[in-house]
C-alpha cells in the first residue's frame, strides 16, 4: 500500500510501552522511564505524543533514549489535567502508548564548542543532546536556571557529562544569583562558542537568541506551543508570518529563521486558534 | 504542444485544478499563503463557526495504514477573529480564497458567509458534512430539505460563488446534491471524511477522545470516486464538481476528474508527502493529459461516463 511507504518516515500508530521507573526530583516534576515494545530512532529535540487511555494525549520532549535498553526518558511537569493524572496515578508497570518521534530536533554538531542554556523544565531535551554532542566529539558547557533552590533538579545529570555546569537561581538560594541571561553576560564568554542551544520560557529564549545574534553566534531554540495533532495538519501551533508549524517544521528553529518570526517571544494561540500575547511569567 | 492547466469554476479562475481541501493547513493566513506558494490552484480555509471552538481534547488524530482518522472538532477562532486572517490572506494570495463555514441553521450559515465574503473570500464553501460534531456539518447536511434552505439563505446573502460540501455518510448523495443545486449551489464538493472509529485493543478504549472521527486518505478514495461519478451522472456539466477524497497521486486525481470532477481537493497527501504534493500531482496530471492527446485539463472531466 502506498500509504505504508511514507509511514516508515513519519510513524503515527501507537507504540506501546510500560512504565519502567518513576521519580519526583522536585514536587512538580516527574521523571519517567518507559520501556518500549519497539525501537525508536529519535533525534535530540524531537518529541513524542504520550497517550494515557481515557485521560488524554500530550506532547513531551524526549529527554533521553537508550537504544540498547529501549528505554525512553521523559520529564513531565504538572501543568494540566493529563499531567496531573500522570503525577498522581501513574505507577511502575503501567501500560502507556505513544506516537512519534516527531518534529525537527537540534543540530548535533561535530568537534565543536557548545553551550546549552536551559530554564526550569526547559532542560528536558538536553540530557539526550549532551550525550549525542559528546559522541560527536564536541565539548559542552551547560547553564541551568531555576526560580529558587527548591525548584532545582537534574543538575547531576549534566555535571558528570558537561565540561562546566553553571546553576543559577533568581533569588540566589542555589548557585549563582540571577537569570541564565545574566550568567551568559557575566560569567561565560559567548563568543567562545560555535553554537548555543536554548530551551525554556520564550521571553528568555528571545533574549538569548538576541544575544547570540549580537555576537554572531549560531543559535537554536526549542519552541513550545499548544498542539493538537502533532503532525502538521490541524494548524494549532502555527507561527506567523511564515506559516511554520512548531510540531512539524520545529520545535527547534535556528536563530536565522526565528529572526523572521514575528510571533517569537510575542504571541501564541489559544485552544481555539486566537492569537494571544505570551504571558510574562 | 503545451497543456492548459487553467480551470473555470463558477466564475472562479484557477491556475490549476488542485485545491487545498478544508480542514488541513487552512487555519491561518500564513498557512494558506504557504499552500499557495507550494502550487495550489485555490485554497480553502478550515471551517469557521460563529463562536470560537476549542475542538475536542487529544487524541484528535490516529494514523492507519490506509488513511487518517481525525476528530479535531471544528476547532477555530470564530468568525470575529478569523476575518482578520481572511483579510490578510486575501491581500497576500494571488489565487482564489475559499472560506469554509459551518453552522446549524440557515441564517447562521448566511451570516457567516456574508462576513467571509466581506472580509475578502472569493467563494464560500458550506460545510454540510463534518461527521463528528453534534448539531453541525453532517447533522444538518444529511437532510436534503435543510440543505436546500441553507444554500438558499446563503445565496441570498452573498454575491460570490457558493460551494456545497457533501458527505458520503448518507444513503443517497445525489438527493442531497440536487437539493443543494435547487437551493442555488454553484459548485458541489464531494466528499468529506467518512465517519469511522478505532479501538485500542490493549486499553479496550476508542482512541479518539470523541470516539468517532472522520476517515480520510487512500481508504476513502474509491468512495469519493463513486460519489463524484453518481453526482456527475445526475447533474452533468450544469454544476461543476470538486472531487475530494484520498488523492495521494496524479492517478487518484485523474480518476476523480474522469468520474466528473473539474477540480480536485488535496488533504491527507499534504501530511504524507508535505506541501510538495501539489506540484508533484499537477505534473503527473499534465503528463497524463498530454499523453492522452488533450489540450486542457478540463477536457478529461467526466470522460469515464462516455466509456461506460
């Protein structure tokens, strides 16, 4: 059948798996390992749609994936109906279903000097990216930003892989005091990097992208939008004026493209598709 | 000898017969423009309702080997917001802009159509066929009397061509098509998706949150061919038909044209192959028409009726 040929490229039917490990590094974040029935071929920065039968389906960044064990790692923040159910009810051994991997991920550059900048749960896709960058003989520095000490998590995942890891909190209760943007400006020399990867709140990403452009440093950012279909059909996650879909043309975009996106750092769409300003915090 | 790809459709002039079908990529001006740049002959918006609709909860889509099952739930920002998108699309597009509207009552359709035309739509398509939203689409589109009333009301409120999009989920599509023509429809569009369901055997639950959805893609192509054939047999060239349903390549498109379609809607193929589907399919149709010794793409419309 003709349709089958293409589904080798973009796979949509659910892949089943069982919850292999669960742990809450902080109250509002769940770290979840899923042992899959079938192998995936994900790239860092791609996402999956996780279906909890009877509850709903949500997009989640691939946090890490082990080819040998077939184990997928996800970082799940408690934000809505489905994630609250996952936080409160999901247990080891539960059957889950997912489709993907979808979207375009980060460029894995070879033998380069890289900087990763993450705000809060925006660190989700980076454990996988760091491993892939190291496999490609690149070196990686990491800047992690959190609101306060009680929100800090996953630092150890980066410390033992990255060349240098900086942690900052807004109130200075853990690590450096300030935002990730402050760390870029005051602590590291941004011009010394071949590429900067950023994920977190969009206003922060906009600031990082602008800084990189100012210093002529290549930059990639992973965007978040309300998603329905996840495969580029429904138009829920469109970016104006280019008509780029975060789910299929992204979620990772280069700073060259982002310079042309008037919505970046400004607006997104509600569940009906009305454009609304991105909230400040 | 070159082949003319232009198609005339109830006063609309299309540079080629491939139309972005409603429901896919038509949610913003930017996406409509992208489809236009990719080679579409005309573009159709996602269906717009009076009030904003957030649609159904996820999962709203599921892929099968032979097609896509969806129940997005007519998610749209409502006509008040969407008029801005229509205006922008009209400014940027060099091809006809078709606004799809969905409602429950004739006056509602008439009002939506009038506002769409005012905002710049070159034609309006009446969604009489969405199979998964209560009280809208198919719920009104299966009743020939109501279809006639809706089309009549819309014809009384706009000057632009009115397209009636029909459902295959009826006993007799010709009866509904004729009712639309009696109401004054300028073009028939056939078909919308086929009402369907998928159940996950592990959880023993329907996959879509809405349980029911609409099936598109290769699975429904032969149904579309049958519907277009039946409609053309009944109405001939009096009212042009846009054939929609599982067009994945030029053969599928040509099949619908031979059955009686003057133009062809593209939807699921844009998911499967991306936006390049427009150019690839058009090239195939042009080659076929040339090889068959015709000058115009329109020349092959309805030819299957001659040989049967």
